[in-house]
C-alpha cells in the first residue's frame, strides 16, 4: 500500500523524483523513486529527520501549534515534507522546475491514508 501510494504521488507530480515514508528516527518504512533518479531519497530522508525534530520542537516552544508541512528548496531539488503524526512523515522530492503545488496537494490527500495504515 505504501509503495503504490508513494508511486502515485511521484508520478502525479510534474517533476516528481521520489517519495518516502519515514519515521523521525530516520528509518524508512517505504520509498519509491523513478529509475532515472540521481538522488537517494532514503539518505535525504535520514538527514531531514534530524532537522524535522528540531522544527517540531521549535513550533512547540513557540506555542504555534504542531508543524504540518515543511518545504526545502535547493538548487537541484525541492523536498516537500508532510508530518503525519508524532512518529512519521512523508516526503516528496521534486525537480526545481516541477509543480510543487500539485505535490503538496497530493501529499495532503494521501496523509490520512498513511496515518490509517500506520495505526
């Protein structure tokens, strides 16, 4: 289920490269990447898990409510992360000229499916 949903998100996003479901501990639950992807989405996710924990902690300390989404735009890759719950997040890697808005939309739609399957 996870792999198929990740594939649908990546293929449904113009410029989508890879998708990942991971715990904040840096351990991947599942991932899917296009064959021509030059990035290792698992490595990207492991590095992001450290940063995401800090973002969640900062949002809590600022009393702004729980963080729901984070986007990191770099020269060669944009990564959109949707927090699912206190244990897991889903990430989508997109080429710089890709449709980030569509990727965000698809992640938001898929989030309840992931949460239900992880429960």
